[in-house]
C-alpha cells in the first residue's frame, strides 16, 4: 500500500494508473494500491505537491530532496549583515 498526502492548502485530483481518479482535500491522506501509482502521482511527488510513503515496508518510491528554495534561504541567512547598535 502507498499513502499519498496532499501538501497543498487546496484540493487535488490525480489520475491513477488504471481507470479512476484520486481526490485529495487540503492536507488529506489516502492509501492506494502500489499498482495504482501513476506517473502523474510520481511527478506531483517530485514537484512537492504530495508526499508519497510506502506503508508495506518495501523500498521507498522516491526519497525527498531539498528544494532550491531551501538552499537559497540557508545561503541568504549566512550573508545577512548584523544590525548596528
């Protein structure tokens, strides 16, 4: 089983690999069978729209990678100047 969590504050509708769609409300979680995991859902996971978790204890579908905005925020924090007294 695969758990999919909507990380957005708006509802999402994703196509499953077979026939049918998956409707996720804001911050909602749903479980689907591994065979229903489509390329569209994998792409949404890579873009940070949803979090995909494998509940069967098998191999993780896609590990999460830090986004460019996280790296930029860390670099910006290092380069900010201190306030004058």
